[in-house]
C-alpha cells in the first residue's frame, strides 16, 4: 500500500512526502505537485505529482494519486 502525506494546502505548490511500503521495508520520496482536483465540498480527491529526487536518473514518470492514497497531516 502506498500512502501520501502533505502539509498545508496542496494548491500552494508545496512538496509532498511519498511513503512507499513494500512489506516491512519502505522508502521515502519527495514530489512536486503538478495538478490537483477538489470535489464540490473542497476536499482533495486527486492530484498528479513528479518525483523531485536529487538524482534526475532516479526520477519517475508523473504519477497520479486518488483520495485513497492521501493522508492529510494537520
């Protein structure tokens, strides 16, 4: 299961922390927000993000996330 965490409004263009979990191991990645979508009640329901690691050779293609992968940190 992949989980996405972010702080502040996603529309502010802040980086988000992406936690990938593989069994008992995992890795952390930072991404930049490219696009985002809210529902009619103002809840974030989807966004696309791009890996912004320090080594461009490790960057992955643009990823899309839905509400099931987003955890809002207050």
